[in-house]
């Protein structure tokens, strides 16, 4: 059963960097679960990177934006910043105790990152 949050009518979005590494997969899958279990809606980081005005406007109009990056390269954070999204919270999978290239996308690892992501709401 999905958790219910007290978000009211707040627009909340999450943009994960899905990357090619294991930590990118964890970021993506944690964002998908966050969207499924809370009021935060997952959106398309590629839409921001592609300079698609609707994606940028939606992110700028949101009450809460979360960027989830897999690693310290911080592609999601940099993409949002480059396209003028100024207010967002940032989470890196590697700050949750994982090492790039040594963090399989297991349910346990995804749930750990999901827990950190929920703390940003």
C-alpha cells in the first residue's frame, strides 16, 4: 500500500540522473519509488537538458524539486542549474554510503536511497 503524505496541493517533482553506472540505476529506481509512494512526481531530466520549455517551466513552478544523482559528477544538479532551476534539494547516492561501480541496484540499496529521498520532502 502506498504511503499517504500531507502535501495538500503542492507541486513536487523529482529529477534523477539515470546514468550508466550502478549508482545511476539506484538513483533512477529510487526516484520511481518516491513517485509511486509519495506526492512527488518523477519528471524527465532529458526534457530539461533538451531545453524543452514546458519541462523547465514545470520545474520552476514547482513548490519542491529534488535532484537525485548517482555520483559526484552531479549531472542532474548541473542540468537543473544550467537551465535556470534555482531552488531544489540535492541527493547523491554516493553520499548514502555507496561507491560507484560497487553498488548493485538491489532492493535493499534502492530502499536505503529512497529513505534519504523521503527525508527531503
